[in-house]
C-alpha cells in the first residue's frame, strides 16, 4: 500500500496539465517572442495561461509575471523592490519565513539594509501590533508568509496588509501554500506582491508567478530580452506555463468542494493521533492550511528525530516529511519551531503530514495506525493504551 502525504513539498501533475504540456511540446513549441505564426501560437498559449493564473486570485492579466517557481517569485519581489534604492532602507519580515525570503533578506542585510524579523507566538502567528510598532519612516517593504509551510499556520494577512498600507510601505506575501487551497482576492486584499508556485497546485515543476499590483515598479533580476513586460527576461517555458494555467483554472473550479474535504480529513487525522504520547501538534489548530498537519516529538531519546520517523514510514510505503534541515551532514533544529519556542530537541523531532486530491479516509486511518506502531516500536515505554 502506497500513501503519499507530502503534498506541501510537491503535488503530482494532474492529467489535464500533462495533456496541455504535451500539446505545446508537439504543436505550439515556437518562441513566444517570434513574430511568425509559430511564435504567435506559443504566445497565445502563454497569454491564455496568464488569464487562468490571474483568475485564481482575481487579478488583472497584466499583473502576472511568470517565473521558474515560488523561489524566483519571492526573490523577484524582495530584490525587485530593494534594487530601486541607491541607499539601504528598512525591510520587515517574520521569523518563520521560507528560505526563499529569509536568504535574500540576509543578503540585503549584508549590503547595509536594516532588517526587522518579527517574532511569532507559540502557534507561529505574527502579532499585528508588533508589526505596527516595527514600521519606520524608511520601511519600504513588509513580507509575511501567508500560510507557513512547516507548521501550517495562517497569518492574519488582511490586518497585516492594512497596517502596512496605512503606513505607506509595500506588502508582499508568499502564498505558495495557500493559492489554490483557499480563496484569494487581490482586489479586496491590499496586497502589492504575491508569490504562487505551479507544482503546489498539481501543475508542473519549473513554473511560478509573481502578482505585481498595477503601478508598482520592479527592477528585473535578469538582463536579457525583456520578456514579461521587461520584468523577467528569458524565453518563457511555454509547456510548463501551459500546465500551470490549466492547474490554476481547475484549482479555482474545485476549491469549493475540495477544501472542506481536506479540512475534514485533516481534523480526522489530528483526532486519531490526539491520544499518542510524545506527539504534540504544532501550529494553530484552527487558523491553518486546510490540508496540513504538523507535530513534534517530545521523547527524550536524542537518537529519535523526525527524520527517523520519516524513514520508518517510508519503509511502510507512506511518504511524510520532517521539519529538520540537514546541512553538511548535520541535523539542525527547524528555525520556525525554534522561533515558536520549541527546544532544539523538540524542533529536531518535527513531522509534517500534508493531504491532497488523492487522499482518502482509509489513507488517513492507515497512516495513523502505522505511525502509532512505529512510535511504539521505537519508544518502548509507550503503552498499548495509546492505540
């Protein structure tokens, strides 16, 4: 029995997206910048996908910039704003940002930029009052992740946006885990920049998008032919973009039914594991991504980490992930969990289970049983009463 519960890492491309990609590979393979018929057909594919992606977040088509994925979209948002300034300014992020935000901001800091990293509470949420207090006269950008990929917590994004807008700074959010799973309407939210990734919504890897509110200028990261309205040079990956567009359109159509189903399965798994010793939920239980569960191990045996459990479940045919990062062969505690107040040992025991289109109630029940059995085998003092 094979069960995939790592949908926050990547999702399998849906058949409709694959079909769209195959059609481009065989029929619409021209360069979209070319003026002849072959180029025109490819350009039409790109613009169709742009409309599909824009519709997912109720944006205008001209506000969508195609990228190679969420990481490039995040980097373009941060550096595309920062490089407009001849002198270092002030930027605000949270302590639980994805590395695609944290790393470019670290680079800006080395270049003399002032950086405020807002703390989070035990659930991983930013306090809007702390954002308000952190804003300065030279704050030019605030970037707060919408749905935290490791612990699932949703930020109070609308309040954070409004505080930033009133101050006169720009607001960016990494919505890679949210887009296609929860409704986003950029006409109502005062968001200036927003990142999306194709392979999180059953599209192909290698495609993403940055929403840029009309009127906002970006300095391109790549010099070249001036594609994407001079905001992202490089010949567009037409097959990947076509698959991305189809996946975005279908995600928007299916969200009304799929999101409640995922929430039901998510809560079912939380309940099945609620009486398991040494396994504590992380993140906000209610204000969280609909498909997302996360836990920490609290057992004192340092040899048992989240990666230990991941490997054991993999042997049983179940794919989950751990929040620990491996650098140079050494385990390091999750920065996100450390920011939330967990001890280094607890942070090394992070587990993440994320559900998707193919997940069933039987998958959830089987996974809960197997996970309990693995923990019982590895931690002998667990009693049979926990089953």
